[in-house]
């Protein structure tokens, strides 16, 4: 069984464990990754830019963050579609209303993934290689007097890094292109001056589409919030996506505003103790993901008759199934 993940822990264990993650994801390391992210974004786009059409999700939004996280988690780049099958199964398995067969299928996929990752943990224990996972495998948590166990590492691989760290960015990239296709004036303005507008656009995508729509919390004490009594033990459904469209917080909350002064103050990466560890990396992936698109694509539209714009049925994550676009290259 996977152990308890970072995201599922409370203080003081959360704080103690988070310290080794913060060290592994330190700003200097993320800066080092920036040039890799940039190069990969252009490489992926250049592979299909002459075709004039693509399935944006499959050809771009999935591989960009997944390859980056694979490289940092000791996995081989050629295995990304195998890994994607495992993370899709995990993601489906944490949804609701599954049949018994589906639960068994999702569990078997998770076990397959554990066999694959187990070999990587053992290799990195023998020969640390400076990647994020190498740090997570080999760093002792001082208060615990030990490194993470295999079971704890397995929980991290699925939940916090491969799903938390690639599925989410994939969904933000696809959502951004969908929003641009529906808001041509925003596209024109964005490409007229990416240096000025792109960072705000990235925040607006995460705010409006909220790849993580919400997560649950358990009340540890009886509490009253805004006149609502919440008993100890109650499950709270914290909807980041709803807060992100709060009209008291964001003027015209349903619009993409490339000049929104408080664009970055959304809840798309949560807030407080569990604030997204990967937000700086996600922001670099979104920046370069959209920048390469703007630099290579003159104009685009949704491919007629091919898009249903349906999302995977899931309670927590908002994931477009596919996005077919036709475009003219620059
Ligand atoms: C657009 C992309 C992303 C979005 C929208 C997103 C969103 C979130 C949210 C909402 C949480 C909070 C969970 C909570 O409050 O319980 C979270 C936590 C977390 N995220 Fe992200 N994330 C993204 C990208 C990434 C990346 C690239 C990584 C790393 C590779 C990552 C790693 C994590 C981890 C490890 C946590 C748990 C932090 C903790 O509990 O202390 N995320 N993320």
C-alpha cells in the first residue's frame, strides 16, 4: 500500500517532510530547469508545426510537463505513454462511481507502476544523480532520523509528482488554448506583446479553468466559519474554482483580463500550508508552453466538427479530453 503522501499529512509531519521537498524544488534548481523547459516546448511544437493541424492535448500539452517530470524522476522519456496510462488509471481510480472491475483495473495499473518506480528508487540509492527524485530518495528527514520509505515514495510518485506535477499543467495548457480559441481578441492582444501580457495570461488560465477544481479537508475541531457551524470530523469540499470566480475578489470574474492587477492572487495553487510546491515550475512550463505557441503559430481555430470540448468525468481535476486545432504557422 502507498504510504501517506505529503499532501495528505498534517503538521508537524507535513512541515518536516515538506522541508526536504522545498530543498529539492529550491529556486536555483527550478531556474536550472528553465532552459530545458524552453527547449522542449519549441522542440515539441516544431515536430508538428508544418502539418497545419494537431491534437493539442496529445501532441503538446501532455508531453511537455510529463517529459520534464520524467527526467527529474529518473524515468525514461520513451516510457511517457506507459506512464501516462498509469497516471490516467490512478486519476480515474480516485474518481467516484467506479464499478468493482474498474477499481481492480486501476489498482493493477498502480501496482505495475510501483514495480517500474521501485527499480528507480534502488538505482538512485546506489548512485545518486542530482535529480529531484534522487534528492527525495536520499535525504534524511532530521526529525524522523530516516529517509522516506518505499511506500512513502510510491505515494509521492503517483499523487504528488506524476499526477500533481504533470496532469495539472497539461490541463492548464489545453485550457489556455481553448480559451484563446474562444476569445480571439485576447489572442490578438496577447501575441501583440507577450512580454507584457503572457505572465498575466498564465495566471488567468489557472484562475478561470482551475485545473485542480477542489480538494477535501477534514475538520479537526468544531468551528464556525461565516455563520456556518462545522462539526469536528466533517469533510469539507474546498472548491478553489469557485473562489477563483468570486466577484468580490475579482472584477468581472468570468472574463480573461490581461491587465488584471491581482491576477496572481487566485487559489488555483491553493493557499497556506499545502500551497502547491510545484507552482514555480508550473509557471515556467505554462510560460514557455504558450510562448513557443505564440512564436510559431500565426493564427489558429478549433478544427471544425472535431471538438466536443468534453472533460474527463472527475470531481477534483478539470481535464479536457482532446483539443483539435487547425493553424497557420508563422
Ligand atoms: C498548473 C499546474 C498546477 C496546479 C494547478 C497545481 C495545483 C495544486 C494545488 C491546488 C495544490 C494544493 C493541495 C491542497 O491544498 O491540499 C497542490 C499541491 C501540490 N502540488 Fe501542485 N499544481 C500544479 C503543478 C505542480 C507541479 C509542476 C508540481 C511538481 C512537480 C506540483 C506538486 C505539488 C505537490 C508536491 C503538492 C503538495 C504540497 C503539500 O501538500 O505541501 N504541482 N498543487
